[in-house]
C-alpha cells in the first residue's frame, strides 16, 4: 500500500523563486558579456558563415568523387580546388581559435552562463504537495488496507493472498448494480479462468450478506456472484 510514502495528492504548481531569481541574474550577466564581447562575437559569426559556405562547396565536390576500397578517388579536374577549400576552412578555423584565445576568460564565462540558462529552462515552476491533506488521504489508505486484510482473513478463509493479487482477482471484477428504494444489489461477474477464487468468493459474499451492511440512504447492500452459463 506504500503507506510509508508521501503519495503526492493535492499537488499544486508554484513558482520556484530561487530558479526565477537565478534566471534573471543569468540573463543580466549574459547580456553584459554579449555587449562587452560584441566585436569578437560578430567576427566569429562572420567567419562561421564563411566556413559553412566553404563546407557546403566542399561537400558538393566530394559528391563528385567515387569511393574505391574505402578510399575517395578525386578526379584531377578539381583536385586542386578541393585542396584549396580544405586549406581555406582550416585558415578560418585558426582565426576563430585565435579570437577564442584572446578572449578566453570572458567567452568561457559566457558559454558557462548560457549552458546554465538552458538547463534551467522549464524549471521556473515546481509541484508543491499539501502534506497535511496527503496525510489525511493516507489514513484512508490505511483503513482500506485493513479492510482488505480483514476480508482475506475472515471472508476468504485465510487465503494466502497479497494485496495486489486481491485487487486483480477480486476487487477489479466487473459487475452491475441494481437499486430499489430499499436495496442496492451488486452482482459481480464470474471469472471462468479463476474457479478456485470464484468458489471462495461465493462463500465470502454469503458471509458479507449476513452482516446486513447498509450503505448510502440506509439501503441494504447485497452482493452476488453471477452464475456462469
């Protein structure tokens, strides 16, 4: 029954003030760093665009090559062109490395703040559990567990049965309810795949009916097991 755990009933979404404050601080710091690094960031962006264009051109050239025994065969017509593209890409990558080296501390700090900012996205709200109401519901769960245990011991003739098996084999049986002004009749469906339990349940329902249990509106509760055809 997991009665030793907080079940998490009555959860409500509330703002996580600490996360919101952290995000605001990060946004402010990221903006400051972006402003102070405006020139190198723009240079890197322009170089990245050139690299992307060169890579696209290089891919087109490579598509014209054939692969033989795991090696790329480059036609002489554009061998030099492919070499030049590769050299130019490397040159631009070295330029980015140089810029990163010159502004290493601030760029690393910017990346760190951006990474943290992305990680906190969607975490501005958390679920808060009303522990007091959760405990009240837990009392109901304890009562239900006691009723199940009592039912197994006194009505199923001490059948060796776990709570889970009781749920699957008895509590979850389908049925129908018919009501009158004085009675409420609950007829459970007979499970042909579990004749052993059905036999015990039939006897248990006779014992329950002898208790003359009364439910809502003081109606007499009567339990029956549907006779298999």
